[in-house]
C-alpha cells in the first residue's frame, strides 16, 4: 500500500466513497442532496454504514487539502478561525437566516435584510460573504444571499416577529441555533483567557470563571437571576440531544430488553430527560427518574407534558431536583446513566459524582456513560476496540472522525476545566470510584458500561 502515493490513496478513498453514496441514493430513488438547497432530512441520513463512508470522505478530503495547500495559506486560514464563531453568532443573534427564509427561495438583497434587522447593509454583506466563501449561505447574485443546506439549519423554530416579541424564548425548538449562539456567547467570551489559564491553572476554576468574574460553575451561574435566557437557550440545545443521535444508541446502550418490568433507570444530570423519553417510548414497562437542577427540572415538566403527557401522572417517570454532589436518593437502581455529563467535570469532581452513585448502587446495578471518547490521532494498539483506518488517514480520521469531539474537549476545558476522556481514563475513573469498565461501544457517542466492583 505504501507504494501508492498519499495523494492518490486519498483520491481513491474519496472517489470510491462518492460512488457508494451516489449509488445508495439512486437505489432509493433520491438525488444526492445539493449544497444549494435547504436541508431536508432523508432516511439515509441515519444509515450507519453511509455515515462511516461520509467520515472517510471528509477525512480524506481534509487531508488532501492540508497536503496540497500552501502551508502559509493553511495557517492564514486557521489563525483567524475565531471569525467563523463570531460571524455565525452574529447572524444567529440578528436572525439573518430566519429573515432570508421568510424572503423566499430566490434569496434576499442585504438592503432587505438590513430593513428587517437594523444592521448596516455593508456589514451584512461582508459577514455573509465570509460565510458564503466557506459554504454557509449562498451569494446568488452580488449582495443577494439565500439559505443553503448548511445555513438553513441556523433558522430558528419561530417567525421573526414571534422572536422579536419574546426574545427570552427565541431559541425554543431550535437546538442547533442554540448551540451556535452559546458557542458565540459564553465560550467565545471566555476563550481569549485560554492561554493564560493553561499556563496558570491554579488561579481560577476555568477560563469561563475569569471572563465572567464568577466563582460559580456555569450551571449554577445559569440558575442566577438575569441568566434566565441563557438557561432557556441551553435547555433548547439539550432538547435536540434526543434527535441528534439515533435513539437506538441509547435503547441498545441501556439494554432495556434484559431488564425486568418496573426496574428503575435513573437519568442523572438528565436536563429535561430527552434520553429518558426515548427509553420510555422503547421500554414503557420500566420506571424512570430524571434528575437535574431546579430550572432544568421546571423545563422538564413542560417537556414531558408535551411529549408523553401520562408518563409523569402515571408515576412511571419521576422528575426530581437533585444535586449530584449530594448523596443519591434513588438506591439500588438497575441503571444509573449519564449522557454528556462527566465530560463537564475535572477528575476530582467526576470522582465525587461517580462515588455518590456507587454508594447508592446495588451489587447488580449498572453505571452507563454516554460520552465522546477521546481517540488518539495516531494508531492506538492498546484500545479494546482498535480501528484500522485506510492509509494514509489519521488514526481518528481527523475532522472526519474526531473534529467535533476534539472541539468539544476544548470547549469543556474553557467552560469547566472538564474534558473528553480516553478509554483508559474512563477505566481509571471507574476503578477509583468502585466501578469496573465492562465494555466500550464506539459510536457518535461512545457507550461505556460499568458494573459494581
Ligand atoms: C451537558 S448537560 C447534559 C444533559 C443531559 N444529560 C442530556 O444529555 O441531554 C449537563 C447537565 O448537568 C446538569 N448539572 C450540572 N450540575 C449539576 C448538579 N450539581 N447536579 C445535577 N445536575 C447538574 C446541568 O444542569 C445539565 O443539564
């Protein structure tokens, strides 16, 4: 294989992947979605084999670009990377994608956008051109922009008029818009303190704490007066969590089929309980407890009322305010699970959370973590699930495989001094808190199953 040049090998990964995608779509009577059209879901979006094909194409294309592009240009693109976050945040805040959508498929002139959101048209044109150059929005004719496949996901769930009438509820029903807006708000406002923090980590809990002049954890700060809109935006982002990953990831992850009727499953730090809802739908004969801080549980009440009105009143689902740094009130549950919670915390806090669960557990209880797995960018012979990637790709498929997880890792560092962990780090975290790591199932989120030691 090494006799093939890296460029040719990358090209052949791309061309065979493209053939696979095109033939899968044409077999289903579909054209491959165009970048120029708004996103429309298709059944093939969730196909696991095609998702791997897409990852390989992205990994190879990104590596091809890094290989052929002048390294000077690569650094000139990477160094001002903050403008991507800043411009996405700006268009989200000023409802640009929403205004364009209401303007029709042919796109809107920046003058017309300016009339609706009050932003100077020349600023709008420059921001939108920066984004269109990176395939977010399309410049149809000079200064006329339409939504494309990517920018259409910035559209919120309400009309611009409804957004303006109730700004606190602006992000309700719009998880991706909420994620983009949070990244451009709390994270971007903290990240300039990244390097000083890493060089002097003893001076604060995280860059976030220095930026917002608070000793509170971001979660507790969200609960403070004045931050209601941020808490609400965060909840909106978490509501999408149920849809972002195939529900099967969680239903097979907790192995509900192997549980007995009325066994108790606790969604620890569950926010509104979007994972518990997917489980409840799949295994309605189990009992569920969703635990979180006060504001999240308030929102959880509305969420369950809208999505499974009988679940709470019948007693199958309990929504419980519980701080996971205090003793776990639900003893001997069949399953305690945490989705994307442990990555929010540094080791000393993660240990307290898992120890509290171990203290409450029965000998047969399982602890299940759904979290991103940090994967080395080179080959990892010690992994229990070693992955052979095609030559000459990176061991973690670069941005095709670990782009989001490595970005999230640094976001966790910036906001909480939290981190994405490797398999060995999870095993060790379990070992010191009385849990044995039995299995790791890789995926868009890895599933780590622990039993009591
Ligand atoms: C990244 S979110 C994950 C939410 C949920 N597991 C999901 O995947 O949708 C982390 C959650 O931990 C909750 N949390 C933070 N500190 C907590 C504490 N001390 N006790 C209980 N929950 C807490 C937050 O309110 C938030 O809902």
